[in-house]
């Protein structure tokens, strides 16, 4: 067993979330001391339950939009705290703006004070409804700042700007990953995202709700591939944004058909209104990740969907019928 005095220490924010919890697993596996931080607004403590009691793991229940204190050294900070599904950030828009701006600022200050390298989770949403396809990192985006998605998109754009400023002005070592649609075990069944929505509907014997005519496209990356890309980016010396995602693009209507086949449901597709500013197409150009990180996704959608379906099936049945896993009421009023 390593001596904890000489272990590398990493702070992961949003640690109880879908991606944060997978990152905790990865860093524990790599032999790091992991400090997991989350305010549990959208994160689920169940995602970390298996790590409680681990010698090199600790959990801090904290909202990073307030001053962040961590005792001792820090080698790395991975900033994954933010609501990330449209349903969530529409419900808690102010918290979404705060965690992307104030939260990021607090963590950059911490990184500077500790001499830690910091990686921030950015998003394909910085490209908005893109006019360049597939999206390269050089594209500046087409974002509506005052639309419903603006609270997320602009917080993430500001987060990138703030990160580059700390890098340029204070010399903080920073990394920026632009994450495209990702799926896998530990997504919240009722977070409103298309994959858990469709699988949940199939498991409950409901029709699958396709928004709009279903011709909008997305490109889905399996979580293990994404975590590998993030790990490589953190260890690289590249400070500019890098797209990590799977370029295998599909329309949402086709995706619904795949889920119908996967689950064997006898339900059909029904069409609902397309949400405002819903991007019409999305596919990452991953040339940079290939070149700089020698990374590309390995898990096919067929394989990844099977694993994810098994996960959702293994959840207690009452999970299927919970409207929400989290109660936002108190936060909305603040
Ligand atoms: N979508 C859908 N039915 C649902 C949930 C989502 O057709 O029940 C669509 C949504 O309008 C979008 C796509 O699926 O075009 C992906 O939505 P998601 O919320 O997963 O993420 P986004 O990529 O829009 O951030």
C-alpha cells in the first residue's frame, strides 16, 4: 500500500454525478488520494457508496459556488460540478450560472494557491446550434445568450474564458475538455436526457417521446471512452480546448428505433414539441484528440447501450416511477 504522505491528491467536484463518480473510480484505480466534493443538488450519493470507507477516499458535502477550502496539498483539480441536462438547468438556472462562473473562479483560485493543475468540464453546448459540421475546436459557436439553454451555454463559455485568463495571467496549468453527449451506467433515470428517457419509457411500457420530427442528430459516447480521453488530456501538456466524444452520428428518430430494438418493447414512438433552441445537429471533430492524445472511442453504440440497459434494469423498480431523484424546491426559491 502506498504511503498517503507521498500519494498524489486530486479534488473532483461534481463527484457524485454521472461523470464525476466514474472519475473518482478511475483516480482511485490509478492510486490517487481522492477528495470528492458535491453539494448533491443533482448528484446522487449512491454513485459513490462503494467508495465510502476506502482508505484513500473522502467526501466533502460542499457547494463550490461558495469559498472552497481544502486542507493539504493538491496535485490536480477536475471541475465537473454543474447541472448538465436541459431539464436540470431549466429548473435551477441561477445555480447553473453560479457554479460555472463563481464556482469555477473559486476553484481556479484554489488551483493557483495549491499549484495544482486544473481540468474543467466544458461542453459541446459552447457551439450552440452549430453552423459548422462536424464541430472543430476552432468554431466559435452559435449560442442564444437569453434562450432557455443560455444559462448553461454561457456559464460554460464564461468558464472557458476565466480558465484561459488564469492560465495566461497567473500561469495556472489548465486543461479544457469539450464533452459531447455521453451515456452509461449511473445516469439518472429521470434527468430528462434522451437515453434514460427512452429506456425508462420502454421499461415502464410507455411510448417513446421523440421531440420534433426526430431529424435532429446527436453523437453518443460511452462513458469509459470519455473518461479515458479526459485522463489523457489531464496528463497532456495541451492547454486549449479539446473535443472528446464519439463521432458516430445518429438522428433521434433512429436512436428511438435502436432503443425499441434493444429493449424489445412493443411500444411505439410518439412525437412531441421540439424544445426551444434544441440544436439541429451535433457531431464532434476529434482530429485534435487523435493527434494530441492518441485517443479515439473504442466502444460501439451497440455494445455501450447493452451495458447501460443492463444497469437501468438492475435498479430497484421504484426508481422507475420516481418523478425526480432530487428536490429542487428549496433551491429554486433562493
Ligand atoms: N429528446 C427527445 N425525447 C426525449 C428527450 C430528449 O426526443 O424524451 C431529444 C432532445 O430534443 C434532443 C436530443 O433528444 O434533440 C438530445 O437531448 P438531451 O436532453 O439528451 O441532450 P442535448 O444534447 O439536447 O443537450
